[in-house]
C-alpha cells in the first residue's frame, strides 16, 4: 500500500461487531465512504446511519480484489468456510481464537494482523489491542491504527497469546461488568428498593465509575487502596469482598473465557 488513504473492506460487515466497526470508521471519517467496502450475504447496504456511498457486495472475493486492507469479522466457526485469496493484501482479523498462522494459511496473505475489538466500537469506546506478524510493514501499522483508533483506544501487543486474554477481558462488552452490575441491582432489590430505581442507580454508578477510571490518572488498585485507607463504609464492603477471595473468582472466570478463545 502506498501513502494514500487505503481502501478498506469488512468481510462480515453487517454483523454486530462488523457493523460497529463500520459505524466507527464512517463516523470518524478515517476512511471515506468511496474507499470503504462491506460484504454480506444479502449484498444490501446495512443501516449504518450514514455512508450510503459505500460499496456493498455479497461476493467476498470481489471485496478482497478491490481493497488494500481486509478486516475479517465473521464468526470463528464460519472461518473454515471462508474461501478468499488475499495474497498481497493486508488482512486484519477480529475473529476470536483464530491464530495468525491459520489466517495466513487459509487466505494466502503474508501480512496479517490479529486484533480484538467489541461492539462498543460503535460509540468509539472499544479497546482494540492488536498483534502483527513479521511481514507487516510500517505502512500497515498506520492503517490498522487508523481503523482501530476510530473504534476507541488501541495498543500494539507483541505476544499473540495475549489477544486471547484481551478477548476475555475487553471483548465481551458489557459482559462481566454487566454481571457485577446485576449483582448490585439484585442486592438493592433484596433490600426492598424498587427495581426501576435500583436499575437507574446502578447504571449511573457504572457510568460515573467508568468515566472516573478513564479520565483520572490513578489505576484501579489505587482507587481500591484509597477507599480502604479511608476506612469508611466502602472499606467495609471492599474488605469483605477481598476476604471472600472475589479476586480469584473473577480470575477463574476470565481464564475460562480465555481458554475458550484458544479452543475455538
């Protein structure tokens, strides 16, 4: 690829994750609509809120032939049936559990990037780490940064196995966070608080907590330590959770999710 804006296409661009990434790219203006392709089974333009001038096809190979960079966003179970020749192209995969070597072998691409994102990309709130094989060029790195920064935050990581762990940690939005929120709302209801009030309170708590964690320099552990040192009501609750080994329970759950990603 040269220094001009690349032509990018998403194979599976009408699914939950694919449409979220497409929405982010078009909203951000990272790629102009005329330089953007989507393939889906119907060949019809999906409702992305904008970008009516994008190219849509039901033929995956037509997309590959037209694009400089191809984002693979199909369910991992369907990857074995994906028949494309992407030789000479940059391939960026956001498929959980599918390794760089498998992608290269099946698509014929020598330049492969494996990433993880989430549907939060539609709100530019995803965290999208990525790992590249040795053939990926500096220009390719600019391309993947262009795409993934439109989705939210991103980092290059240098151990491919870490992508499985990020699949567990940051891929299932709201996933694990929603489970913790459910536990808090259930507690409130068990104490006689109206369900709608409990729901509203917990939603606002997680909005505030997430915003503070995102915008303040302290790490999560710093916030926990500060609350415990304050020795107030929250300290009593945090201490009880720590004594119950909540840390291990969460770690076990994340490891189970990461192992599932590896087995796909």
